[in-house]
C-alpha cells in the first residue's frame, strides 16, 4: 500500500478517532435509512477504506496552508461515501446521513468554543490572513509546488451587499481529489457539509453555485448569525 504523507501521519490518530466517533453517531441512521443488516461490518469496511484515503490525501503545504485542515477534517467522508455507495445506498441518502452525522459531531464541542472559533474566523485579523493566502494560492509558484491545492480569491463586499466578506474558489482540492480517484458522483456530499460547519460556529454561509455542480467557481459569502 502507498505511504501516508508525514504531515498526515502526524494527525492520523486524531483523524481515526474522529472517524470512529462519526461512525458511532451515524449508527442509528445507518439502521434507519439503509438496507444494511450488519452495520458493524460496514463500520470496519469504512475504516479500511479510510486507511486507503489517508494514502491518497494530497499534500498542499501542511500547517502553512489553511486548506490542509479542510482535508484533515473532511476527506474521511469520502471513505464513508465510497463504502455506502458500494452497498447500493443512494447518493442523496448518503449525503443526508453524512450531514446529520457531521452536525452532531460538531455539536459535541462546547457552544462557547464553537462561537469563539466563529468570531475568530470573522475577525479582521483572519480576513487579512485570508487575503494573503488567497493571493498566494493564485501564484504560479504555489500552483506549481502544490497542484492539488485550492485556488481562490478574497471577495470584498460592494455597497449594498449584506455579507461581510466572501471567497470565490476557482479550483477545488476536493474536485481534483474526486477526479483523480473516480469519486465525482459522491463529491457533492462534501459540498453539503459546509453549511453546518459554519452555522454551528455562528456564521451564515450563502452559496448559490459550486464547481462540483459545473459552475466556474464556488461563491462563498459569509455573515454573522445572531447569538446571545
């Protein structure tokens, strides 16, 4: 079997623990929403597939790239999707199971910590970081060094816009991953996880198009949800 990149090997224990937690949370839904009779066997099949996914994860700069965290947190859902699709579970049902599971997992974190993370994401300091990383992502040198990475632009609101800032993803690391490994059919399930990922941190995400859906870019627009 191919080797895991050293950066992801460092995070392997935490990633496998997160996968086991997801499968625990998904268990009742797997019983209710699928025809699968031996959920324990499916769980083991998912963990075996996840071991394969770990060897396929592209290195996009490690800790120096904010997108590395997206791969660490979300590529495990590719393993779940692959296994359930092989068992004949419809893709929309897989997506619903994954989204509900991910939301439940996110909500296990204390609310104060989640909202603090959301405030940090929306802060002027983080917006400045995003501007810099967006500019770096579009450079020829970065794309040559990390061809599997995302390419994106920071979007400033125009007068009358109701969002605080936006990001236009012109190339998506998950789309590249899916194209390389034949996961195009299940790719939209990854896109569907974004809304709860931000909402549980007190952030409203508006997005009307995606690269996975055939658009020229994914148009992420962020604003704050009201919370006490």
